[in-house]
């Protein structure tokens, strides 16, 4: 992780510890999927950085929306959806040599902007569809969905690995890239980052 990446991640952590922890897990899952589809080492490194800070734009979301312990209303959801655009702007504004080189040699800004685009074109912010969605965005979306489903939120309990995979399988080809999802199915089963059901003391 670069110094700038640490600074950005720390800023997210200060703003919202949940978002910071989520970013780390999404980075791990995205890295595993990137390796599984044989991305180069440099591509995997850059993908991991993009995934790690994919939600950095949440820094700009008001507290009453970002930290709300209940499902968002329609109007609040429209505010929340701005985070992908804000995140791309934040990354595009970084001026260190590392980040200038990273932007010039990869699609990291686009990866962050489009990580909520759906394969069927019903995502945001630009309603891209299919392979017009950047590859890294499609990878991050799958990692993001899995971690979101298997972590506890203030307004709902976590799903088991099996339940999360069932939900994601139903959304295959609508939300996620079907070919990438099929690779993820194989990858997550042998991954150290596979969600483990909590011990309930039984």
C-alpha cells in the first residue's frame, strides 16, 4: 500500500470504520479473482488498490445518510449513489508520482466510478452494460456484493456463505458478469477469505 493509499484509507476509517474494514476485505477478494483470471502481477496490484479504496467517495456523503442504522429512503439512496462519482474525483485529484503513473497506465479512476454498474445496464452512475463496464469494476462489484452480504449491517444480520452465494447466483447475468461470477464460485470455495458462519455456542 502506498503512502497516499494509506492516507486515503485512514481518512475513510476516521469517517466510518465499517467502510474501511469493508474496503480491505473487498481488496482481498478482488485480488483473488484477478489472479484467478490470470491478470498480470502489476494489474493485480493496481486492482487491489482500486478495490481497497473503491468506497472512498463515501467521505463526501452526509452523516445522516452514511451512518443511518436503517434502510435508506429513495431520496437518501440517490444521495448515497453519488459516492462512486465522488470517489473517482478524489482518486483523479491525487498528485503524487505513484498515482499519476497509476492513472496513466491503468483504468483505476474508471474502475472506481463504475463499480456499481450492473451487467444488465441498470446500475449507476452511467447505466453501462455488459462488457462496456470496465473489467476491474466488474471484479470489484462481485467482491463488494459478497462481502456486503456476508457482513452484519445495523439493519440486518449477515448471510452465511451458502446463502450469499445463492443470492448472487440468482443475480448472475443481471447484476454480475456471468463468466466472472463462475470463476468466483470456484475461487471463493478454496479461499481463506470465504465467510465462516459465526459460532453461536451450540
